[in-house]
């Protein structure tokens, strides 16, 4: 018989789910990552007051999500208002100051423009006090990127997180990182969202890239979810841009932009022999490790346009494949049998 026949038998994890048809279908309550007690590698581990504060702010986001889903009417004015403490404001001020300086040389120009526009739209208070997510949401909605934010209590389940991107919705945490380690935190916090993600989401081309990743995930079978999470991770979180006209890589990924330690790592990357891989979303990507310090390699694109073209084609490809009931994993397997 044909030896290829056996390999076509479907894994149950290949099954295509019922996709959400609007943002209301996307569940923001399934959290991954740090639990109620944090873990040993978290700077807030063992600090009961910090752990409590983080949990309280996170719970407000989850309660918001439940209210909204019940009402089926999501409005920006209902995003919880957080009364940030003087210590939290100081942490924001210090990180923002340092990143504004470093990003001049280390971030892509579209990021620097986005950060400036976002801060200008928020007003002078934004540089001294942690901006409210509700205010940032208004600014983003009326920017060329047309994104909106939804509060979330922590690291969201990949399917919910990626699906929401297809509906131009970015889930954002609201608690602030631990004050003892302002330069690097292992999980998303509001500084990471505000300084890392939201400035570039004002840019239409970048916002399109993010929507493409979301679109690729809508019909994805379970067995491809982790791969798509990696596509997101190595672009939107940790991607760098290496254009032919600039002699060094510039950050556009939020995890690099929101962390002074990551920016310094990127600054020394060329001298330290750090590897750069060109973006190829079709092939397996390296294992994600994000809570053990700075990146050991970066995935690069030439420009936002270059990335937009690649991710657009990739999302079309995924939609088509999934529409036929085939996973990327199975597709790769069939390709390898042909060769
Ligand atoms: N390491 C980043 C920072 O310190 O801002 C956060 C990464 C979240 C995935
Ligand atoms: Fe992030």
C-alpha cells in the first residue's frame, strides 16, 4: 500500500475549534503564568503586600470581564480606574525616563514617533503618574492603528490572547512591576504594556501585523497554538528590525522596549555575537524562555512593511489550510514526505 496513508490519520489535537465571531466571544478570564503566591523567580516573591496589591488589581480586571460579558456591551469608560500609589508612580517615572533616552538610538523610528504621540495625547501628567488604561484606550482607538485595550489579570491563555488581536483588541495588565527590580520583570505589567506595546499599536502597518497574527490563530487547531504563540513572541514581543540602511538592529518588540536590561542586551548584541534569525513563520521556532533573563537570540525583519507582507501571506496561508482541516504541523509533515 501507499506508506503515506498512515501519516494522514488525524490526531484529536488537529480538530479545528469553533472560532469567535466578535471580541465578546473571547474569554479573558483564563490566566496562565504566575499564580496567587507568585514563584521564586518573581521579584515580588515573598513580599505579601506586593502580592496582595497585584492580586487585587488583577481581580478588578477579571470582574470587569465578567460584567462586560454579561452585559454584552463593552465600553471603554468601564475599564477599572486604578489609584496608583506614589511608589508605583515613581517606578513608572524612572523606567519611562530611562527608556525614552535609550530608545532614541535603540528603537525603530516608528516606535519613537508612537511613544511621543501617545504621551502628547495623554497630556503632561502621563510622564509623572501611571496613565489610566481607559485614557490610553481612547487614544489608541482614534489613532491610525485603531486598536483598543481590554484589562486582564495576568498572562492570558494563548488562544484568547491571540484571537483578540484579530478583533484589534489588546489585553493589558494594570498592576505595576516590583519596585526593587524596575529594569526587568518576568511577566507583563502596565509598564510593559504602556512603554512596550501600546506606542507601536498607534502605527497602522504594525497594527496590521498584529491583526494578521490574530487572524492566523482564529481557526488554528490546538496542535498549532504553541507555534503561533511563538510567531507572536518572536515578533511582537521580542522582534528586532535590521534594515539595510542602518548598521545595527533596532527594537520593535515590546519585551525589549519595556526592559532596560533587554535594551542593554540588544545594544551589545552585535559585539557579543548574539545570533539573529530572519523571520520564517512556517518552520518550527526555538523554544521560548522568558523568565530566565535576557534574550539569547533575536528574530529580525527588514522593516514594518517587510513584516506586514510576510505575516499577511502567512495568515492567508493558515486560514486556507485550516479551512481545509489541515494543521501546519500536518502540512510540514506532508512536505517532508514529498522531499
Ligand atoms: N521583561 C519585560 C520587562 O521587564 O518589561 C516584560 C516581558 C513580558 C513578557
Ligand atoms: Fe507583551
